[in-house]
């Protein structure tokens, strides 16, 4: 929900956040869902302590993934195993 009380409408489908504790992860994930993809990516440039995995739809409606550099380090390792 945004400050208007209406649901946020954007292409971001899910935001997965790894942080110092569960409540912080949940708060950021909820915030990112409201902020949308572009604002979230801009915000994360100054918050390297957050590890983030986003799933969104592109202009054609296809599913896409964006990972923070920190998250890429662990997902790349998992793919290689």
C-alpha cells in the first residue's frame, strides 16, 4: 500500500532481501514492493549491506531477474555446484 492507501502498481513481482535480521529483511522487502524496480535499484546503490533478489516483468510481460552484486556472489556459487 502506498501513502494514498491504494495498492502500488508496478512490474516488481517479488523482492527477496537478506539483511542482519528477519524484521529488517521483511521491512525492506515490503518497501521495495512499493518503490518498484527502478527506485529500489537506485536505493541499493547506497546500501551494500542488503543482499537482494528481484523478480519482475519486462515490457513484453516476460519474467526477469535482477540481483544485487552481493546476491550474485552466492547465486553464482549455487549454480556451479
